[in-house]
C-alpha cells in the first residue's frame, strides 16, 4: 500500500471494504499516526458495509470503534475546558477567540468530526496577554518551564507565550496575540481576522473565511508537518461547508489585505489535488496569476506532496522524506529573516550540546543571586 492509496481511501472509505487483513492493518496504523483514524472510521461506518470476513469485521469493530470513542472523549474534554475557562474568567472570556481544533469543536462543523486535539488555542489582544496569563496562573494553568533564551524567543519574537498546562488535568493552552511570529515580518493586522468574529460558548470564533485562511497560514507558514495531512483535510472540509459567493469574495479579499495570498493559493491547490475539493475557480485563477508557473508549481509539489502525505514508515518513501526536509527548511526560513535565523540555529544547537553534558539547569538563571 502506498501513500496515494491511503489518501484515496480517505476520500472514498467504501473502497476499504475489499482490503485484505494486512492492508487494513496498514491503513489503521497510518491513519492513527496522522490523527485521521476517527474521521475515517465515522465515514466508513456511515457506509453500513457488511464485511464477509468475520475476523476482519471483529478487528475493525475494536480499532475503528475505539478511535471514535477517543475522539468523542477528547471533544467533550475540550468543551469542558472551554466552559471552565469561561466560568473562571467571567465576562473577560468574551475577549478571547478560539482557534483551530477548539473552534471547530464548539461550532460542531464538518472539521470537528473525528477531530483529535493536542491543545486549546486562544487568541487575545496583545495588551491583554499579561493579565490573562496571571489569571490563568491563579487557577492552576502553569507556564511550561523554558530556559531564558526560549522565554525571550516566545515573548519578544513569537506570536504566543510559552504553553500553559493545567497542574492537575494536564490540559494545555496556547495563548496567542497574533497568528504568526512577529519576527517573521509576516504578522498581519489582527483586526482583519477578528472582524465579525462569531460569539459562541462565552467566547468567539473567527468568521468562516478568516477561520479557513488562518488554517492555511498555520499549515503553510510552518516547519512542522507531523499532522500535515489532517490539517489540509480540515481545510478541505471547511471549504466544502462554507462554499458560497460571499465566502469566496471575503477570503480572497482577506488574503490580499493580509498578504497571505500565497498560503491561500497553496491551500486551494492541494485541496484540489488531494481531495478533489470544489473551489471557486475564478479565485484560484486570480491567485495563480501571481503564484503559479511551471517552475513554481514543480517546487511546491516537491515540497508539499511530501509534507502533506502520510508519514508512517510503512508508506513514506524517499520522495516524501525529501519533501519533508525541504518543508522543514522552508518553514524555518519563512518564520525568521536569515540574519536572525542563522544565529538562532547556532544558539539553539550550542545550548542543546551544553545541556546534554552539563544538564538542563546550566542556563537557568539563579534569581536569588541577581537580586
């Protein structure tokens, strides 16, 4: 089984009815790694296909059924945490905007089906970040322990503070004040995105076009593609759900104003290529006039056919691994100018080597000696 076969089955789960036991095992392992097993399981079960092999049927009942239970439990957990935050923060929670998976969950949209979560992403005004952090600390949300260099990176260069983990439940919050790192020079006027935010669950979510574009920016202006296939599938589902003339006009305008037209072009290109998503062709053509050429598209395909493909060793060949490497390098370069990136890489490498031999406490500042 190849990576393209996994994507084909994700698009048409009914095809899996004829798989052998071995191929079912491969499919389950690959989709579990991609955090897409529950979404596939829900769509497969909707087909109501009776399998002739009782052994395979029993095998699927366990693995597909458990994946759905886990996804439902995670969704319930996210909604519980959001309700708790709203209760603890009171009216100030209405100043927060839920992002990505948490937003899908509270909206119960197509992208929420079978979605699993690593953390809860929140967006707040930059001048409110400190006050929100202090309140959350009071209620048991403790900042991830980072060294002085990484803390400086988060607070001066990034678009978020260090992750906050609940001291007893272990849930993680990422508190943002923008959508991409400030140091990248690509951080948009956040007002463009939060305009017409939708109130829900005592907080807010981005309007559909802004939600989709943010998902595209998060995917294509990044170096981490561990869940690239899941994230591009999220975008495809968002497009399918909100497809309308108003939606396309708004997302194109937002992409141009925020300087994220390339990220929107790439999202539409790979939604079409991977999932045959119906997109607005006039919007796609307008974006292509700026961002498409034979050479550019060949480069994008080399990078993103690898980065957006399944990564499990059972299906990931050398082309996928090469694409991942290119995507990793491109992502870092996109998030930092070279004059910052190169010293940053050397500093991180140096500190990692020192911490390996001298211990992680080597760079921790002793606050008492500095008073």
